[in-house]
């Protein structure tokens, strides 16, 4: 009977299972819009704090704009990680996920992709608006969006590792930050590097390629670490 | 070889061998450090460029080595724990973490004190100082994760996963910091430019302190691991036997005597 | 054979003018040594005492 079930579910096909996972996550986000709105609002509010604290000098703001946008987006992604596994851990869905006959690797990828759609994509779409509010020069806009498009999935995947390690703990917010912020450094460095290079008028395609390499590495390796960490946390 | 590895995985064996090795280690380490430091401070010729300030190198470079070595050792132990489920590997990984963190701190302090006369400021966003700072954060993260998880088994495995994730990430972090540093300011690290201008004798004390640091590392490793072994095995017969005999008492309390 | 580079103790302490940088590093190294050795030795004493107390309690029962 068990083998029958395995057969039946494998006949479902990997893609359709991944699609179903994404649909489920989308539905959940739709019913609980806080998962979409809160990271976005954090991003907007935190960026607003900068002119209020460092002044409104146009030159200075435009000089720090790429860094401010990238750091704030990074923090927003990190703070959004809590909704990746927390609810599923509390209602037992995570255990179901681990026991599913489908390869965990792809289920996790689907889950992380949906989280990225929900939490990161709105931030990326709003980033140019906030960047121009900080007087960032227009040559940087497209590179900013491109670097965020390549960088935020890496942040989500690495954050997923940290989240999977700490999901069993009742209060994990600050611990998560301590664990994963050092790992975020390369993405931040190359992400802001892309924007700076574009603003300075130098070539940035090489840096985008480096970000793409980080992306490929993160997609291929972090689901393994996440599944190992989840199995440890569920025990 | 496998027999030896298997034995090393036994806490009892590790404990007793540790006690046998420690007195030798104390002697050799003390000798190496004393000779290296006196030689380095007093007998090495001054650097043709940096004068006597370069004498910091005899602690700075070994500290940097210990920082790297500690992390590789933790990564090795983490792999051993996750693949072969060797409990001893986790005990060692736990013991190494604070030593590595402190070595990183020593590297940072010596580097920034060295920087004051060289750069005119105690902190500079130099590639090596910055990646050491990040390495320090990673050590702290691993220690924090272990102390946050109550179940010992889960904590061990979670730390092992995090250590291996760190192992993959550290070269990337270092590469990115290197790139970032050359972007924002020309390479200005502490590396000994033109060290060939100095006579090779200048490096002799570094050998002594270097091996002294390794000895110190293993002393700390053995002492901390033995503590953890006693805690974990406190209900086992051999610990009872060990603590109930008087000879063993002196042995365990000082960690120096060998008359066990 | 290497020879002593300083003419007097005061000169050694002065470190060619770099005393305030060289010596703190060596002091910090001393702290590092103490950190490596003292806390584990201290907790060893505590652990052994605890286990012994427990063993004695069990014997008395």
C-alpha cells in the first residue's frame, strides 16, 4: 500500500507538486496579507529614517542611497524569514513536509520561491521609488533592480538555513540576525558594487555575473543545509 | 589507523590519553612560548622599516593561524559528527569554539595596535581586519546557537550544520571583502611588504611562538573536552571509578599530574 | 648566535618608542593564555566536586 502511495504521488510529477506548494503558499499569503505588507512597510519606514537622521543634503543622500537601499532591503528580507517556517512548524505542516515522499530538496525550493515572491518581490518593485526619493542617479536604477533580483533569492536561501536552525526556539529573532548577517556580506558587497559601478559609469556586468554565481551556489547547496537543519529542529 | 580513530572516538580513552599528554604539552608549550617571546622581543633585529613595532608579528601571525586552524578543526569535527555520528567530535567542536573566538580577538587587537603607528589610526577597514571581524561574528554565532538550544543532541547537530555552512561561506566572504577593499582604498594591509629586505633570522622566533600557540590550543582543547566528557559521562562506571580512587583525584583536579 | 638588541632594560621597555603598542599586545596575549587555561581548570574543580557529592549521596542511601 505504501508503495502504491509512493507510486501515485510520484506520478503527480515533481513540477505539479512544486506548483501546488507555490499555490498553497500564495493562498496563505493572500489570506494573511501581513506577510506581504509588513516587510514592505519595514523597508519603506526604515529608508525614511535615513534622511531624518543624516539630513536632506542631496549630494550626501545620493552618495549613500545604494548602500541604504541595499542594507534596508537585506534587513527586511531577514526579518521576513520568520514567516517562512514558523507557522508550518507550529501547526505540524513542517513535519508533513519532511515525511512527504516527494524529494524535500524541490519542495523546499518551491517554498522558498513562494516566500521570495511574497516578501521580496514587492520590495524590489518599490526600491527604485525609494532610491529616487534619496536622489540616487537614474543610471543606477536598472542595475539596482537587477542586483536585487539576483541578490534577494540568495538572502532568502541563506536566511532559510538560519531559520531552519532556530525554528524550534521560542524567541529566535536576534539569534537569527547573529547567525546569518555575517553570511550576507558577499551579497551586500557585490549588490552595492553593481549599483556603485553603474553610477560611476564603469562596467558592472562582471559583478552581476558574480551575483549570479552566488545565486547558483545558493540554489544548489542551501536546500541541502535547510533540510538537514529542519530534520534536526523537528526532532 | 582506523583503530586509532575509533579509539579517539571513545571519551574514556580521550580523557586518559589527555591526562597523559598534558604534562608534556605544558612543558613544551611553555618552553616554546618563553623562548619565542624573549627572542622575539629582545634578540630579533629591528625591522628596517617599522623599527621595533614589528615585534607584534610574533603574536599576530600565530593568532591569525589559530583563528583559521580552529575553524577548520571545528568544520572537520562537524563533518565527523554528521557523517559518522562520533560524539567525541562534538565535544571537541564545542571546546574549540571559544578558543578560536579568543584567538580571533587577539588577532584583531594585535592588528589594530599595530595599525596605530603604521596607519595613524587603530581601526581601518583593511581587508584582513574586516574579514577577521566577520570570522569573529561567525564564531560568536556558533557559540550563541549552541547555548540557545536546550537539547544537547540537537545543539550539536545544529552547530555542525552551521559550521559547515560557514566553511562554504568563509572563502566567499573573504573574496568579497578583498574585492570591496581594493574598490574603496588601495590595498593597505599589514602583510609584510618587502619582507625579503629583512634577514631571515627575523622569522625564527615566529616558529617558536607559532608552535607554542599550537600547544596552547591543544592544552585548551584537552582541558575543555575533558570537562565536557566528565559532565556527559558522569553516570558511567569509569568516571565513578576514576573519582573514587585517591590517585585519580589529584589527577583530575589538577590535570597536570600523571600518577594515575 | 643572535645578540641582545637593546643596551639597557629601559631601552627594552621603551621598544624604540613603540612601547604603547607592543606591550599591550603581549599583555593581551597573557590574558589569552589565562583564558585558555583558567576557566576550564576552574570548572573542572567544580564538576569533580559535584560528581563526587552525588556519588557520596548515592553511597549513603
